[in-house]
């Protein structure tokens, strides 16, 4: 049994489920999700495909994870189906190692009719490896 399978089983046993994704996110994922106190929490098991030249978790993976988690949280709190990332500021605090599980629980700072401001910390257990602040625009639907 490979390491990834046992880690995935561990996540499942703690109430995590795989998020249905397509396109670019499918290349990065699988992305995991669970509800904690009525708010979504997200996880990503880092694998060999996520490494940079130094053998650590590539920064773009962390940014993509933070962006998607914040965007999904914005969608969840607003009830709106379509949002676009307007801005995402990321601070890399510490390196993530391949095989570690990244988790994040984004929190809404402010919500207006058209914009949602979200902040999150990307964690490995109790260690903060990145901080991100995002602004998401609620798009008018064409339907």
C-alpha cells in the first residue's frame, strides 16, 4: 500500500471527502473538503508531482490551493454560483515538504453586493506555511 493511499484513508476517516474538480484543478488535486462548525475546511495531500527544484512544495501549488479554497468559501457564504478572483496576495512563511498535508479554513473578512474579501492561512498541522488574502467578485449570470 503506497503512502498516498494511507494518507487518503486517514483523511476519509476524519470526515474529509474529495471535491469534484475538472481542468487545471484536476492536475493539482485531488482537493479535499469537510465542514467544521458550519464552515468549509480544505486539504491537499502533497505528492511528488508538487515539488519544485529544491524538492519542496512549489509555491504555485500553495497559491492555487489558497485561491481555490477562498473562492469556494466565497461561493459558499454568498450563495452565488459564479465568482472571479480579482486579487490574491500570498505570503510564503515556511516551506512545505512533499508528503505533508496542507489544510486551510478561509474566513470572510467583509462581503459587499459585488465583492467578497477573504483571508486564510495554509497550515501543515500547527505550522503556518503561507498566508493569503483574496478579493472575489460576484459575477452576473448569463442565464
